[in-house]
C-alpha cells in the first residue's frame, strides 16, 4: 500500500485572521456571561428580574454542562481557528450541538421564552445560533481549502 500524498498547507488568507479574532471576541462575551451567571456575580446579575434569577439558578446540572460545552467550545473553536487546526471544525460542531440542546430546554421544555422577555430574547438567541452556524461553515470551508492542518 502506498501512503497518500501529503496535503500541502496553504497560507492563511487575511480573512482567517479577521474571522478568528472576531470569533474569539464574540465567544469571550458568551464565556463572560457564563462565568458571571455561574458565580452569581451580584453586579452582573442585578439587571435581571427575580423571576429570571430563579430561572437561571434553577437550571439542572445537565443543562449547565451543555451550556458550558457550548460556550467554552465556541472559545476553543475560535482559538483553534486562529491556530489553523482542523479540530476547530469538530469543536464548533459540538459547541453548536450543545447550543441546540440548551435552546430546546430554554424555549421548548420550560417557560424560558416568557421569563426571558419573549421575542427579543428569542431574536438574540437566533443571532447567537446563526453566528455559531456561520463559524462552523467557515471552519469547514477553510479546512477543505487546506488552510487548517
């Protein structure tokens, strides 16, 4: 058997750096939200109603774990993209899958839609989801082009 020819690594296009840096910044905001919520930071959480705080603090452990994987997966996927690692695709995929799990809980299995403010909260969640899909598709594209190793 012969070994397949090694794939030649292409140089990183300028947009990889732009997308990667913006992705790190975007996902860092999500990580900050996660940390502030989990540590119950009084200053950060003061903008939420008592009903919203009860909702957040009542999340089951499996949901908090899914949320953590989603958030930290987004951060890690962004860093892997900047490091030009093919693993960014897998990590973004897992992050997106766990995001869907949290959305199912928050909007279908509980009264999160009403508690979190209705259409406005849903619109913001949709933006987060769309950005997650876009990052996954971008990582897949640059991986196929041989930019990621």
